[in-house]
C-alpha cells in the first residue's frame, strides 16, 4: 500500500527534526525560567535563545518578542484598545480586512461596535481605497491585515497599507503566521507596528505563538495577568520546551527559505496546470502574487466535503479551507468576501505544500483529482 500524501501544510506542519531535538533537550531541564539559580538560568537561556532567533528572523529586537500559547492568543494580545497610535493618543477603533483569520475577525478586546471590516477585491486583495475611506471617517484606528491569506495564499499589500495607516495616525497589525518560513518577512520593511506568528506553521510544536512589536510601542494591555513573565506583557510560566522548539524551527526554516520557496512554487505551478486540465476548474487568486505553496480551487457542482473525503480515500490529506473551521460545512468567508456565490464558496478545496513535498506527491494528487473530477462532476 502506498504511503499517504500530506498536502495540508497550511493547517499544520510536521515537527522538524531540529525542533524535536531542541524540545527533548529542554525536557531534561528542571528549572523554572523565572528562578535565579543555575537550573532556572539554564531554562531562561533556552527561552532567550529562541526569542533572539525569532527577532533576528523578522527584523525585531529580542525584548520586543512576546511568547504566547498560540497564534490565536498572540492575535488577541495584539488587538488591544490601549495601544497608542502615531498621533500619541490611544487607538479608538479596529479595522480588519474581511479575509482575516477567525481570531482576528473576533476583534480581540475591542467592543463589536468599534470593529469594522475592510473589503477586498475579486482577487482577494485588500481594497486600499476602501481602507482610506474608513480611516478618514473617524478617529485613529488599529488596522489588522494579514501578510498572506491562509486559504487563497494571496499576498496582501501590507507595506502600502502601512503608509496609508500611519499617515492617518493609526497602527498596523500584521498576522504573518502563514508568511513566516515561506516568504521573506521583516516587520520594519513592511511598516508593521505589531506582527504575530505561530510555531506549528513552520515545523515547530503546536501550542506556541508569538507577538512581535516595534520598539517604543506603548499601551499594550496583557490578556493574562498575574506574574511578571514576558516583561509583564503575558503572565504564566513559559512553555520552555515549546519555545525552544519554536526557536529551532525558525532557524531551520530561515536557512532553507529560498530553496524551499523556489521548489514549492515549481510544484505549485504543476499542480495548478493539472487542476485546470479538468473542465471548468477554477483556481482562486491565480492572477496575483501568492504563497509559493498554496492552491485553492473549485469546479462547477463540486462539494468540498465530498472532495476532501474523496482525496482522503485516495490517501491524500487536503483541506476545505481553514483548519479552524473544520467540521463546519459552510461557505468560505474568504471567498464570500471576494464576491463569490455561496455555492461556489462551499465547493473550494485547498492543497498546500511543504518542504518535504515531492514531485510524486503532486502526480498522485493530480491523478486523484482527475479520478474525482470524472466521478463527481460528470453530468
């Protein structure tokens, strides 16, 4: 029996060997990283090494990296009404793009009446004209725009948005969880004031995330209060093993970034061409810059749930969109925001590649798609 093919890397990735080794070593330590004795200092060293690794990877200072339990918590921490904007006063409202992850669309600590959505184009790109209109129609805002969409892979114009937002006295938060390790991302180069990351998207362990802020950012309000960990910005004893794994994964991902991205883009393009060979198939966001590993597609009459099961029976793991929506048979909010009919949005299937994806994996996926297409779409 052939081995299974994993093509759901945007949902989660396998644990890298480097991360596993770092976690095993950390598990041998006794100390609490807040303790001052030798055992505590050794645990602290692992945490700070990981902090420095992530800071170096994204162009930040280590003291501005805050470890959390996940990307979701990092997003909740970032979306704080107490943040002080470029004008000096606190941001008073939150603007989020309509294609954000559910943890951003939830609005963090902002009351619902102070949260508005920025529309996107048919190609899944944030509408900067609509952003300008919303910014002009009210007090300074915190704006949240993801670097890359987790479903379509479309890269967002965060640098251009940052200029617009800063001119209006606001702040920009970038959810860079899908970008890290797949494309180059530097918090200063894109003009982000805050950016969030997650370990398990780059070969680190599940249950570890991070918020990175720019130097001098003021007014960040902790979600968890108690001890003084993370310079008082996130209480709770640090997950030393998880954080060590995160740091090791960051180093490994950045070392292989260019080579992995080029190889995945080539495989992605082969996948796109093969999918398009089935009559009526549509690949979303195909005409815009997107992640090198992501393909979201549909075909007339295709039901995502049926297709995902069909691929699974062929030994191939794919997704119907965001893993955080698994089990919920409903249209993709991303495609709905892009203006697609609910019937189309409900038929979208996502294939996402990773560093160990091989050409044979693509061949098997395309063979399965041709088989499924002939079966599910006939008539």
